[in-house]
């Protein structure tokens, strides 16, 4: 069994961004305090597993904005995790942060608690675009935050960037990239803006106050990103992720490789690394009430079929640009994917979306951009 990853969901933000549809709400100290207690209780009550599965080498605080918690609250959660799981000495411990919410003192305290990787939503270096997205930080806050992080001893920093913003030009995106690469984060996550129904951004676009995003232009931005980042020494290792050598996200790789990942907190999802997936109540207040009442926060639990597991191994594995090993697939499932999917694979290859070498099936750069088309073949 592979080492597990632990995910902790912190559902609070300073303000809500106009495009966000994550399970998160505005920070309120009384609920945050109760939530942290409930979270620690959920972790401590985690059922016993086989020994190996109880060993983890990643902890990931996601959200939301986990860095809004006080160091004492983070310590409470980490103590609960360490009481239930054996955490490797060299574990990757990530915290999502938002620029403009952090001081050098607090970052030093987080570092002291064992947080060794910071992931934050820079999104864009254009203050007008940041305002448009409803972000509460400025580009200068990003520069300052990375300076504070380095001073506090963080040697592993990841930026999120969003392209395809309404009205964004290729030139503006190129300037953004330039700014981001100059700051030399070890890792970059890159997203094309998705407009989710029910968000303020979707409403603004529907009312004609914002232009629709231009998909062809977004594709150009994706290509530009890959070219510029690779010139700057980054490796494109997953559809939306690039890193300097040795700084691939160890935690997120567990999702793509089908390793066990145990999630705690509202809306958290878990996978036992074999067949079972389960998830928690989405609403933070309801989640807290359930735990306080001594009830389970679980809302869904499912056993994957053998076909589901095989399909996931392909479409999650293909997210990694190194591809999947056809021999390994045959060893694991006893099936020859190349023979069984011969027609589909030939069609995808013909369309320039995949490459097949002796043992590896992988996406091309165009395939990475149109990955949903490729994955639909295997679902
Ligand atoms: S900071 Fe992230 S999680 Fe919070 S509202 Fe903005 S996009 Fe959503």
C-alpha cells in the first residue's frame, strides 16, 4: 500500500471572489473556533486502518484560506493528525494562503509548526483584473508575501495563476507570466477561468457587464505559458501544473496516481487507495453541528466497480504528462489496453491528442489542452 496523504479543508475566506464556487464562506471567529474543535474531533475518531495505510507523507491545508487560522488553531489540527497517523519525518506539509493576509511573524510561526510548502492564489499581476475577480489582494501583496515567505524559511512556494479572464489580452497575459516567473516560485498551477453558474461573475457576464471568455485566446495563453515556463526551467508535469526539478506537488500527485487520501472537514473527499470513496457534509456550520452532536459528517460513500477503477487509472494517470505504463496497467488489471482500445487510440493519435511509445501512453500538448475529449473516451 502506498503512503497516504491527509487533506484538511478550511472553509473560510476574508471575502468571496466573484468566480468562486468552492465550499467556503466569509470568516467569522466564533464558527472558526468551533469548526477547528470539530475537525480535530473528526480526525481523532478516524477508524483504525491497516498499519501501512496509517502512515502519511503529505498533509495539505486547503480551502478557503487556511492561513486565516491562528497558529494555535493550526497546531490543534496538526496534533490531532499526528495522534491518528504516523507522519513521515520528511512529509510535505502545504498550506494554501492568500496574499495580503499574512505577516512575517505569522509565517515564521506556521513554518515552526512544520508547514514547509506555501501555495497561494496570485491569479494575476494586474490590479484591475484582481478587482474584477473580487480578490482582496494587490500584485504588490504577492511580491511582499513571497519575500516574507522566503525570510520565514519557505523553500517550496507554489503560485496559482488564472488565464482567460474576461477582456484579458495575450499581451496582458504575457506580462503576468513574466512577473510570475521573475519571482521564481518552485511550482506553478495554471487554470483557465471557468465561469460557474450562480457565481457573481456568471451573473455579470449574463447581464453583458463582462465579455464572455474567448476559448481560442485562452488556448493561446496556455501555449504561451508552457513555452515561457519551459524556457525559464520549469517542467510541465501535469495538465495544469509545472515545477522546477524536484518540486512536483507530492500531495496532488496522490490523487492522480490513485494513492490513499483521507480528507477531513466539510466537503472533504477521501479515497482508500483501492475501491472506496467517501465525502463529508458540504456546509461548514452543518458539519460542525453534526460533529458537536456526536454524529457522523459523512454524506456519501461508494464502492467503485472494477471498471471504474480501471477507467480512473487511465484518465487520472494521463493527467501526468509522463503518461501511463501499458505494461503496468496489464500487470495491475490483467488487460491489454492497447489491444482493447485499438480503434479509440488510433483515432486519438490521428487527431494528435496522444502519443504511444513502447510502453507509455501519454497526452501531447494539444491533448493536454483538450484533455476532456481524451478522457471521455475511457469513461
Ligand atoms: S480565496 Fe479562493 S476559496 Fe476563497 S473565495 Fe476566493 S477563490 Fe474562493
